[in-house]
C-alpha cells in the first residue's frame, strides 16, 4: 500500500494544480493507494484565530488572506469527518472558486459547495465548531513538520511494505509523472497521462 501526502498551501494555484494531478494519478496506481491532503498553516495563527473562526457570521465576508486560509483549512477538516474523498473534492472546488473564479470567501459559497458535493450541512457545522477539529489541524501540522525537509509544499510517498518514505519538493507535471511512473498500472500510457495532467495547469 502507498500513502500519498500532499502538504500544500491552499491559496496557491500551483498547489491546486498538484491536487488535481494527484487525484488523477492515484486512480492509475497499481498498488492500493490512499491520498491525503494536508493544508499548511502557521501554528501561531491557529491559537490567535481559533475562537473567532469557529463562529463566523453568515453575513461576514472575510477578506484577510490569513483568515481565509484558516477558514479554508477548518472547512476542509470539518468536511473530512464526512468522508476523505468528499473532503478532497470540496477543498479543490473551494480553491477553484477562490483562486480561479476570484470569488470572495463567504459562508454562502461554502454552503453551495457542500450541497453540490453532497456533504450534510448540519453535520458540517457541528464538526466545524468541534474543538476536536482544531486538534486534528494541529496534529496535521505537527506531522508535516516531521516529514517536510523545508517549509514549502511537499509530496510524501510512504510505502508500507518497505517502511520507506520518498519526499518530493519539485512537482511540475513532468516530475510528477516521472515520480509515479514506477507505481502505475502497466496499461497506463505515460505520454497520454502527461497530456491529460497538463490540462489542469492555470
């Protein structure tokens, strides 16, 4: 089994592209693979904004990038309790709306995406207000500190049989295909995969 961790900066279009590429690639891996998104945030910021961000006003439009980042991560972790695959889809679509469509971060936008993906809105709000969700974010950040060689976006491939971890810090589309090529099913044409992944570039 392969565990794939993407330690990302959620307000980066480059990381959005990487997430979309990894979602595509994972379906073509020969071994059983788990894909994990781990959005990164400054630990000090969590302590400063924790109480404020847990109870946002529905009419409040957040404009500060640090606050948006924290709320996006909080939303993702709350959605994750409803299922990892749905949460990954939610994160990618939220990033797309914020980064590509240049929409403002609002609770209305979040609610629309929850309904679109099929995440229970009531459960999401309960999860979002749960202190355990903050604890899960902190746990992710501590895990990232152990894996990351430097404070930048990183992909880690953990192979359970070999008890080995491969770390990637340069993941252009070409490099991603090269890194994953040994693990893909024999029927996958790497040239075709490369071309399909390039369609995600913004």
